[in-house]
């Protein structure tokens, strides 16, 4: 195909709506074919958070790679758990031209601390928009129902992910949310240490893990991703 492929992989625990603005902006560029390859394993379906094993994620990765083979030029963007999944794809498929990792999760987060922060924010943070409050509230309600065995399988998948970081060779942009409730600085440090190339752009953003709901930084991040993809 003549168009350049941009694949956007969403995180788990959401329905992808937070990436809608990024998708729409990139789709305005006529040279791109922008693609969401279905839901990442483990995303919420209504009120249900299904069990997803490393085997399920590997199947998703293999299917996405097969689709990518139809294009000569491929850019890969991942958010949250989708970012770490994108890292694996980049390591396994040599047809990726550039990689964008947005708030990448590669270490097991402190979920209890994260849920306490979300609950506090919904109750007391006056700076949250109505959409943010609705999203955070629903996320908390759903996540507290997730069986511990599901979290265990996620931990196993994160171990699987980390062994691929050293195999990434393409230019990489890391969007680092410095007020992130799930991804800490030391986790980004580990990613940078492990990626073995000299083309890493670590871009700090003064926002939380849910930066695409943050109007103060959303446009800035999208513009940064656009310019990174266009750079020679």
C-alpha cells in the first residue's frame, strides 16, 4: 500500500476514548492510514474485566504484526500497557520506522496507592473536568472488582515484556508523565537504559497517567508526536 501505516495501541482498563483526539489529528494527514487494531487483551467490556494471559497478548501481537506486513512504512504508538505491548512488537518486527511510548507500564504498579489517589481526586479535586470525574469514578468502580488472579497474569505479562526492551533499535519517543500515578521516573529510567540505540527522545509532560483527558497538555503532546513522526 502507498500510505504509511500508523498503529495506535490503547491501554487496558479503558475503551480507547482518551486517544480519540490523537487518532483524529493524525488521520487528517492524507499520507497516513491510522489504525486501532481492536481492543488490547484485558480491557473492560462493560463492567467486566476479563482474564488475559501472556498467551492472549502474544496472539494480539502476532495478529498485529501480520497486518503491518502489508505496509512498507509503519509507525507504532502505544499508550500505558499498550505502550509496553508496542515495545514488544517493535522488537519482534523489523518493519517499524518509529516507536512512540506514552506513559509506558513495564513494572507492576502499586494498585492500592493508585486507586486511593483516584478516589481522592474524584472526591476533592476541583480541577478535574466533568469527563475526567466520570471516567475516574467508573474506573475505580470497575477495577476494585478485578479478581487478584487477573492482576497476577498481568504481572507475568510485564515480566515477559521487559526482556524485549534491549531488542528495540528504532528511533523512540517516550512521553513521560511526571505526575503519573502508575508509572514512576525509575521505570522510565529502566526503559531508557535498556533500549540499545542513540535515538531516544524522552519528553516530560506535567500531567498524570491520563494525560489525554488533560486539556492543558493534550495538544502539546499530540503536536510532539506529530513532529516526531515527520522528522527525518
